[in-house]
C-alpha cells in the first residue's frame, strides 16, 4: 500500500454518487489514463480539482478505482486493519461459534474493504481478490488477517484462486466445519467452491422450518446442504441432484457424518435439466423444490440468455412441484435483477400450465451485507412461493 496518493480526475459529475457511498469509479468516467501501478492509493477529484474520495487503482479492470473513503483518508493501512477487526467483530456478535464456525468474514465493498472477500472455515481464512488492483493493494493481507483475528489463531490464510498460502502453517485438504450444528466436509483448495456456499445459510434455515413431512427435491444441490437441513427438519424424503459426481459423493458423506438416514435420501449425479425432463415424463412430484443454480449471467452481455435459461428451469421445476407445494427459486446472477428474476419464475410457471404465488423474497445472510448506495452488491435472490 503506497502512502503517497496519486490523483485522478473525473470527466463526469459523480460527486453525489461518491459522497453517497458508491464504491466504484469506472475507467470511462475519468479524464485520461494516469500512469499508476496496481494498488496505488489515489485521490479522486472533480473537474475543478476538488477532492471527492480516496481509493486505489486497478490498471486492467473497467473499475479503475475502488473507493476506500468518500473523502480524505490519511492512513489507508490503519483503516484496513481497523475494518478487518470490525468486520469480524460484527459477525461474532451474532454467531455462536460452537454451532457455526463457517461464515463470511469480509464482504468487500459492504465492509468498506472493496475488492476482497474473505470466508472463514473454522480457523482457515480463504481470500478472493477481485483482480490485480485489490491483490496489489492488500498484498500483505495474510498477516493482517492473522493479526485481526486474535485471539483466534488462524491455521492458514489462502488465496482461493491460486491456492497460494498467504499465511500460516497449512491446513488439511479436507476438514470439517459446523453450520447451525450440522457438520460439513469442506475443501477450500485452489479454484474450488469450498464445499459449502455460505451465503445461503439463512435460506437453508427457512427450508428446515418448512420441510416437515414433505418430499424435497434439491436441484444443483452441490454437497447437499439444503437436503441436510430438510432432513433434519423432518422431511419425508430428499433427492439431491448435481452434475458433479464428487459433489454428490460429498453430499452422501455429509448425510452419514450427521447420522441422518440415507434410506430416504436420493443422490443423483445428473444434469438438473435432464433430471427434470425425465421426472416430468414419469409423473414424479415433490412437495418442496429448491433450485439453486450457478450463475447463468457471468456478465451483462449474457443477461438475455440467462433469462431464457431461468425461464426454462422454472418451467421444469414447476412441472414437478406438487399442486400446493413450495418452490424455492434462487439466483446468484448479479446481472439479472430481482424484478427480472421473479418474472422468469412467473413465466416458467405459466409455460408449465401452473401459477406461482410469491410469498416472500430473501437474499444472502447477514454476513453478506448490502449497501443501499451499491445495489450491484445485492446479487442473491431467493424466492419462496406456492405452485398451483
């Protein structure tokens, strides 16, 4: 982190946006292209030279500056340390680590630490850098996280993308964590998903409350988290579908490690669309269907294709939901907003000759906060409704 800020000048009037807390300045909003290194601290000025914000530079991203403070910031290094401690403190105020020891410690912009996400799996911290600028600015993050975590001792801090050890002595390739008392096998190795999607914790709790006596279908089920909650909630049966055989094998192991009956649990290493097509032809129905696919829109250009894919998925999901049953439809595509996503659920239901009655929509858990000034951060949609 450089202590001596450079400066960039806006070509557009973004003063209100920046003062209101929006954390990004796009490259096309700047005058010229300053010669700065990745991670360099910069002062953002308006066209009259007045300072508006302090952030850091990214040479390649369309997001040229990630804003640390809407105004001057004398000590960026000290601010990072304080914000890391504060972010962990906010989580620990609400989490009982004897029951839940896997959660998101840092949620980027919403924790005033733009460009990084840190997930904590027991005593292993896994970092995701959103590009070269954040990686350079937070280049000593492993040591800083270890210091901020005290008195908790971190066994390892690792880079999720590369698997590089940023601090510590190393962790096993696979180990166990707890979420609301349910035990999960995780493996946060290079490029992996980790074994547990932490943002759906509160939605899994919702499924557990709704599952008693129901047959449950968990689509794109990964390692079975929704199914485990449903089974603990008294589901009559569960079926977990995922195209990845290793994920399905881990789902079965997770049932076994929690002492949950596998005799009423189906594990299907199949494409979810193919599974639904065959299930509909066979006349199969479930009382509660959960659909939590990977992102269908990795960028804005994929939005239209994503809407079509969601509509097809929801048509098939509604077709196998028992009349009066529940559909829980999720999307992690930030480029498809809440209104667009709900429209695909309703359109899919109509194409299946059914009606979807929306009960409520939810998002990610409290450890994935959303800034009101930064709607781009509100990525997770979880719609719950009745299919008739």
